[in-house]
């Protein structure tokens, strides 16, 4: 009989201040997220300095709430896990310094977690992971295909060479005058279209699992610009559907091909864009046909949260990985294996 | 009573420990260091040297700004998290007042200054042993603030590591009423911070935020775009 492990997770890499307690890396005991989205809306995107200011306002409130909801005291925790990177530097270092101060005050081990590893491990809070595994991480800041042989092993086999998928969604949404964040609005509009505009599919060179979305984004912008010059009315739903179809087709095809080539037992999706209904439906349909198990965690675990950081941190804790008081926020942190 | 003082509001790192009215240890690093990386290890090391455990701390004192946005936030995040974790009082002191502490016995006005680029600075004016505020801390055109000081008609001691940047304009506006702190009196000292914190009220930890003394560029531009008043 082994003892239960409780890890406090802290996440401040972008515009959510979050804290959570997770048991044994699989069970959410508490999960608190303070979103700043309302503050950034009027600027049409996340303003880093404003994000940092909000994190300082929220950080102890959110941690206290996570402990309160878990009905736990710090002495019952085994470790503190915090997002070390990648992300906005000023935002990251609020979480990192709060985590260090908390760990120091209670003399607890501290563990620095890669944000993407967190997104992947969000799945483990809904469903146990089966290896080898392929993870599609798709969000406002990331678009990556990650192959995992076992816990703590990460091999990035494909990634975006320019914009993240979510970034392209936001930019296209802006040209369609949709509110920020634009992803859900495009997704909703796309379902209303009967004549989607045909935009190019960006496959890049043969065999690569990398992505590129800036060319597609430019095509959409050009289309809008040309229509405006000719004085033509553009149906926003047809543009939204055309853009979304292009993203979904390429992402689905590359994920499918990677899953076959790497002969994985499970495919999981993670990140805010994984909640996109069009993408979700396409992936679910294709993997069902291929009979490869495919999972997407609930929406609350797709977007940024601290439970995923605690879940990943628990596996690192079990592998004996420890940080120290010299930990820093690492905006460009590379994803490394823990084994 | 054991106080821990932390000032990371500009490039220097200043930390100290005091037991009652005795300063046990104090450190000031005036190096181009990254506070996020170095502040906690420095605190950990200092407390180990003084053989004081985190649970033995009874008060946390922090310089609340103004200064570098990121710098101030690091100190404040560490301070409020420590105070909240240890369930002990948090005290906040103006980062300019901490600097003013370097001129405590100057017979005249003490003007701490932190450069904020484009001819602007964070400045304040203090006087006397108890460092009464004469002109509130603010972000200002340097020349504009100097003219306010000139109107006081008294000698002014400038302190802070950035005073050299503005030496010419200070001499131009204040002439021989301008005095410049010696190099050893230009750095923030966390011992000053702790002594000033002792006279300050306890803060609501959860709602403790830096005194930035300036809105963000994004907000200023937004206000301008909305046709609002001053930016």
C-alpha cells in the first residue's frame, strides 16, 4: 500500500490565474481558475503587462481558495508544482515566485512543469493514459503533435512554424469583426454556412508533421480585402467555415497519419482549440473509423488550468524531479523528457 | 519580533532581517541581476546564515513601488505569498521613501529619483527624521518636478542610482541648492525599509498590489483612442 500523493498546482502562464489540488495525479480535489478575459477584451487580445498586474492581484486569493475547496492545510501537501514555461514572461514569474515563496514557507518540494506537458496530462484527470500515445496540443499559443512512449517521455514530432492555430482563429475573427476571443465565434458561424469559401490547405513538404497557419490567415485577409475593393458583400459564415474547414482538414489528416505511423494505442487532444466543435467532430469521426481510441478532456480541462500542472507535476514528483529556489519563469522553455 | 524586508523595485536587490530593533543582517546587490531568479535564493541563504526558519518570521516588509513594473511585482508576490502562507502581517512602504531613508538627517528636502526614460522619472519629496511626504510620489517629467522643488526654496538632496542621468537638468534648475547623495547612499537598503515598515499599518494581504504610479501603455492608448482626457 502506497501513500496518497497530493500536489498543489499553480498556473499563470497567460491570462488565467489558477490553483488546484490533485490527488495521485489522477483525481481533482479542487480546481480554481480566475479568468482575466474581460479585462483584455477591449484591447482585442491579451496585454502582457495587464495580465501580470492581474496575476499579482489574484494569486494568494486563488491559492487559498484551492486549499479551502480541497479542505486541506499545506502540511498535507507533498509538493508544489508550477508552470515554469513557456508563456508570457511577466505572467509566468508571478506563479513561479508565489510557488517558491509558498514552498519555502512550508518547506515543501517545488517542481517546475512545462505548460504543454500540463495540457497533455489534463487527460489523465479524465481517463488513464495508454502508451504509446499521440497528443495533439492545439491552443492559442501552441500547435504540436507529441509522441509519448511512456510517462514523462515527450517527442515533439510536429509543431507550427509560425502562428498557433488559436492565434490564426483570433486574427481571422478580428477581420470578421467578431469579439475576442474569436475561436468559439468562428466555430459557431462555420456551422451556419452552406457555401464555405475554398481556402488553400497548407500541407508543407511531404511527410512533415509541422503546421503553418499564417499563409491561410493571409489568404483569408486577401479574400476579404479583394471583396471589399470590388464592393462585394462577404458572408461571414462562409469565410468562417472556409477557414475552419482548412484548419480542420490539415490538422485531422496530420494527426491521423502520425497515429498510424507511430502505431499508438491512444490519441488525445489538449488545449483550448481542442474544444472546437468542428475539429472535435472531424477527429472523432476519423479515429472511430480507424478504430484508434481518441479522447478529448472536458472543456474546463482543455483551457488553461492548474489541475493539469498538478497532474503532470505529480508524475515528475514520483520520478524524483525537484526544482529549487533558483527556478525562474522560462518563456521559451523547450519540452524535455523527465526520464 | 522578526522582520524580513524585501526591495526588488529597481535593479538593486535589497534584503534584510531584523530582530526587534536590531538589524541582524542586510544585503544590497547592485548588479544586473534577475530578481525572479535570485531573490528567493538570496532570502533562503540569508535566513540560513541568521539561523532563522521561515516559521519564525513575524512580519514581512516590502517596497511597494514605484519602480520597474516587473521588479516591484516580484518582491510583492514573494512578500504577500510569504505573509499569507505564514499567516503574519504584511507591511508595504513606498520604494521612494525607502531611498529617502538614505538622507534621513539631511537639513532640507530629500528627493528620491528613479529614471523612467524619455525625460521622466518616479520622484517624491520627503523631509525630516520621520520622512514626512512633502510632494506625493509620482511619475513626472523630471524638469516639471524639479520646478516644484525649486518653489520650496530649500536645499534638496537627490538620492537613487539614476540621479547621475539627470544631474545636468537638476543643476540647471536648482543651482547650488542641489546636493547629490554619496554613492554609498544611493542604493535602497532593506534595513531602512524594515524600520519604516514598523511605523506603517498592516496590509490586507490578498488585496496588496504594487503602487505602479503609472497606467499601462495599452490603457493609456485606449483612453486616447476613446478621446479621453490625459493619458
